[in-house]
């Protein structure tokens, strides 16, 4: 692909590699990134469960 673009647009064509930005833990602790996703998912799930429980109790005025 690089050769095609250089052939089409000239030798002065500069291509930059674009990668996904990494967070604080992804940079220094790359091994734990999958665990961090699991922790965030369980925290979000717990928050949703708490909101649902509160909504159920509020139906009865408690």
C-alpha cells in the first residue's frame, strides 16, 4: 500500500502509523489490561443492579 501511494502521489508522500491510544494502565501494565476491562465491566454491572433495585423499592415507597 505504501508503494502504491508513493507511486500515485509522489516520493514526498509521508505516511504515519496510526494506533489506538492506550490508557494509564495500558502503558505501564500491559499484562493487566484484560483484567482492567473485566473490573470495569463488573463495576458497571453492579451500578446497574443497584439502580434497578432502587427503582423496584421506590415503587413501594421504601
